[in-house]
C-alpha cells in the first residue's frame, strides 16, 4: 500500500533553536526593571535620607551652654575665686507667639485706618509689634521694682533673628532685694522668669588682683565634639580668662559645655520636649601657692604707695605673696567692666603687675651680688679694708659720693660695709673685681632673664650690662664710672621685684637660682640648684653684714628698733637699697629691701620695691620698703606660732 502523500505545510511551527530577538527583549525588560529598582532605592534610601537631613537642619536647633569655671583656692584652702549666681529677669519669647500675632494685626489695622499711603513695611510693623509686647512685660517688672526701663527694639530684633530659642534678658543686674520682690510677685506661669547665671566672684576684692586675673566674655563654648553637626547652633555666652591665673590656666578652669537639641516649628519657636541634651560640667579647681593672710598684710602695708612685694618659700620656691599697688577690685569685672571703672584704672596706672613687670635698678641690694663676685674672684677677703671712706671719691673726671657726701665710714671690712651700705667701699671693690666678673656672677644668679613663673606676659627687659652690650646698644665705650655705678646697683642694671625675691631665696639656700611657682603642692620636694661656691667664712661674712643691716646702726635698723616693726624672736638677714627712676616730672627714688628669715634656717624670702612720686624726695629702702617686709614677716611667724593646721584644699588638680 502506498504511503500517504506529504502535507505541504504544518499548522503549528516549532522552534527548537536560538532566537536572538527573544533574548534582547528579555534583556530590555530586565534593564528597565533594574532602572526602576534603582530609582526607587534612590528615592527611598538616598534622596529620602537627604530630605530627612534637610528637614532636620530646618526643624532642629542646637543650644550650647558653657560649663561653670573651676574655683581658685589659696594654699590653705581658702576660696580666692568662685562662681556666684547673678540674677536676671528674662522673657521666654517662644511663649508669646499669639500675643505677637495679635499685636501685629492691631498695629497693621491702626496704620491702615490712618489712610497714610507711606505705610511701614510688614517687617517694620512686626518689629513695632514685638517691641510693644515685650515693653508690656517690662512695665510689669518696672512696677514691681520701681525702675524705669525701655525696650531696645533693635536689640530685640537681633535676638529674635539669631537667638530666638534663648531667653531674652530684660534686666541683668538684680539686687538681692529686687530678686526677692520679683520671686514673690511674678506669677508662676508667667513668660517672665528670674534667670540665674554664673559670674565670677572674688571674696577678697582687690587682693592679689594682678595675680589672680580676671575673665572676659566668651562668645561661645567649643561645640566640635557635640552631636548635631550642621544644625543651626546658638551659644550662650560664657567667660574666658583674660589675665593672671585665670588666663594662664583657662583650659583647666573652663567647664565642660553642655548642649540641648530642640525641634522648632516653621516660625522658629521650640517644640517641647528636647530631642537630646547633656548638662554642663564645672571645670577643675586650682590650688595656688598664695597665702591670702600674708598677701593682705603686704597690700595693706604698701597702702597708697606705688610698688610691689613678693614673698616665697625658700625651700620650694612657692610664691606666698605677689602684691602690686595700685590695684583694682576684681568684682568690677563681673559681669563686665564699665567704661568708668576702666578709665579709673587707667588714670591710676593700676593695670601693670609691678611685681612681674616693674623693671628697676636694684640699688644697694645688688651689693650682695658684688660681694659674692669679689670673694669668689679673690679680689677681696672678708677681712680686707680696701677703701677709706671720706664721703667722696673721684673716678676719672667724675665725683662719686657716699650717702650724698654726708657719711664718713672710714675703713670697713665686708660685713660692716654691707650693714652700713658704704658706697665708697663698693666703688673700690667693684673696680678691683671688674665689670665682666660682676656681670658674669649676676647672670649666674639668673638676674638677666625671666623666671618662668606661671603667669602670662612676664617681661624680658631685665638687663645686666657689660662693655659688649654698651658698644652694641649705644656704640659707646665702657668707663670706670659705669663699673662704679653698677657696683651699687645703679646705672643700666635692671631687674624686677620677682627676680630679686628669687635671688633672696637662692642666696638664703646658698644656691644660684630659684624656680618660682604659683601652684601649691603640699608634697613638693625642696628645691635645689647649683651651689654659689662661697666658703663657710665668706658666706658667714655676708650674712653677718645682712643681719647687721637690720640691727641698730644698720640701714634697716627700724626692723628691730621700732617695736611696731619688730619680729620677736626672729633673726632677719636683709639689705636695703635706693635707686633712681626717670619719670616725666623728674628723677624719683625707688626704695628696695630684700631679706630672708630665720637667719639660721631660712623659710621665707621677701623682696619689696616702692616708688617715690616726688622729685628730690628721699625715698630710702629702710624707711619705705622695710615696713612692708615687716608686715609680711610678722604675719608669717604669727601664723607659725599659732600652729594653725591649714585646711586641705578642696579636691581638684593643683
């Protein structure tokens, strides 16, 4: 049977091979789906995050609050600087939105009623409305306190634009009585509140003003480590150290700032509660080396004179007193120094810390340096009598006198020459020793350089001259007369009271220099530097002369002959000095006194420098500087005898 005939075509076409069109179609669909997915991811994840960040920056605000500063205590734990609440009347503007809106509508309606074509702008009417509402609340305060105060509309406008979330201060200097009256009369839920803020308080007023220093306004605390980067930030003003210990240890005393992150509405008013916050933390306290009892005794003794006194612990170098007069009341700087107070300080020339920066010729106190140089160089021995003082001595073509030519000391050995401060003796010894040897010894004592004490701005103008310096500075040759002047601490020798106090402490220990410090450490070990190098007999001769200066017949005899100045039972080694200072009104005297005590085992060293104020007025160290040192010594040994155990300073870094 024959096979059936083949069909010419099939109703269904079968594909079993590769068709690129299908693959392309599937690929296009996949790409479109991927683009769609990426678009959705971008909108939801990336753009959504950006939108959230933009919304956060528009609707969140960060307020930074400074931390309170740490306290400063004296070596016995008595408070020298602390924080006290200062009360201000503030107005919470964010609670006044309805009143602002209603007042704006009223002001606009009133202007329209007038028919005036030249109407204020909307912003100007808003400013008028804000000032009117705030004045209404200020009038309430005025009525309670009996004050007359007006709102500064421009200040209010700036506050609303820049610091809306912060309370607006209406009165920032409430007295205690005013504070009590407001607390009693203001409604609890009033937008008016009495707002406390910390301000620096100095319990002892002007005492140690130049050493403690003062603070000024700090525009805001550092916020770099706070969350909320990129947010609009408002900073409550704090304080920053501007002088003295307040400036030197500002980083230690500064408190740790706090912050609050708030949500605000479109108008900028806060929406409670805060999103995040951290409270500020008080700064570390500082225990300084001053003894406020000794400090006050020194300042009282200086009185109305211009001058300085520095006392330090011979063994450790801790500064017990750093007094400068005239001074100023540190409380005048809190919260800010008035123009009148600043002008008064300027007029009295009270800004300068004379103890730290007063540069003077040391006068006859420098004779201890000359004596040391002469003995170490072999120019003299303690028993030598190299000069016969008849009151006058010719050096070159110049006539040099001893005590204005009135004194005739005759032939003296070293001890008597120191106690009677014979200039002719030291002119002669200085010339025998040579300027180079004297200058080298003064530099060994570090009289030519800053001490490095922990205070800002210590002067570098100390000077120990020599022939090379004079040639370099003035293009002049050194003369024997220059050596004579230098031998009695005059001419171009320039030192500060602090430098001379360090010298007195060093000599008391038999060493070359002292590192002064204003930081108290009850565990501080005794300080030791290079020995001077004097033999026992050489040192004894100088000490005998220094003690003789404080006895009858010596230049500082008032320390033992006047009962009011005597320090009972204490042997004191001292040296007076008188130098000249050039002032616009003419040359005036500078009275010096350096000392240490007790002689047999020195504990305290003192340097005092008092300026004269009238030309040709005798301002000798024995008359003007010795009483200041006496006041400090008497207070020091009075406390030693009382045996009052010092209280431990409050916890905190020293």
